[in-house]
């Protein structure tokens, strides 16, 4: 496969997963893979993209700025902030920078601020909490290393999907089969909802 074809295939996967519910994706990951305590703060919509991972010192956003210097279109900036909630890792300015550079969104195991501005826009921002206190500067960190987000492991290049229910991530090697399975489940659930609406539902459903 040429690089152009590979990029086209990845873009199609992102598009496919952006039309899937995270709950259905999670069901087809044995209901075992998902970030706990991470929720959306933006104005709705599904995020799907490729993980650009950041290991940050608790409450410190030095390496998030470094990630913004190398972010590519379609990247989700995934920040392991160790779940530290007492300092905001990003706010309106950093979210706008990421959006302007084509990022697909932010996922932070930590806090954010400027929540009114972030919640007024559709650019995806998932985080643990909100606090007005700004970040520390000059801390240690790493880019493109395995990280943990709400107890979920994320590797550089993983596909990350988020919606109103939360965030999940998985390797690109299983993405094609996972998308097919998720679509089958969603079609089945659509049929079930139709049968409930028209009075023909029999109660026989399991996943």
C-alpha cells in the first residue's frame, strides 16, 4: 500500500468511527477499554483521530506546548497529567491553537479552564475537571510515549474516539474489523428501536 493510499484508508476509518457511538465501540472491545472520569466540555459532536501522546508533569503544560509544535491534521492530543486536578493544563488559547493546526481534539487526564469559551465551540475537548488556577511551567515530560488516561492505556498512533459518553482508544491494527463489528451492532440496535416503536419487540437482545 502506498503512503497516499494508507493516509486515505486512515481518513476513512476516522470518518467511519466518527459516525459510531463510543458505547457501541466499547461493547465490541469486550466492554473493557475506556477512560474513567474523562468527560466532554465542548459543544457536542464526536471526535475521532490519531493519538499524539504527551506525558506531562502534574499540573504542568510545558510539553503540551511542544506537542502543539508538531501536531498534524487528524491528531488527538492525548495528555497524561496523572489525574491532577488542581491546575488547568489548557484553556481557550491552547484549544484555539490546536484547532487552527488541524488537531482532531484534546483528551486530558487533568483539568482545563476557560470552560465557557470551550463549551461554546465544537472543537473536542475532553478532560477530568475545571479549575481557574493556571498551569505550572518548566516541568519534565515526554512526547509520543505510552500513556495512561483515566486508567486506559494509549499508545502513540492509536485511534481515539470520544463522544458525550466518554473516550475509548485502540490500535489501528484492529480498527477495520472493529468498525465493521460496531456498524453491525448499530444496525441491529436500530432495528430493535424500530421494533419497540411499532410494537413488535420480543425482548430477545444481547450483546
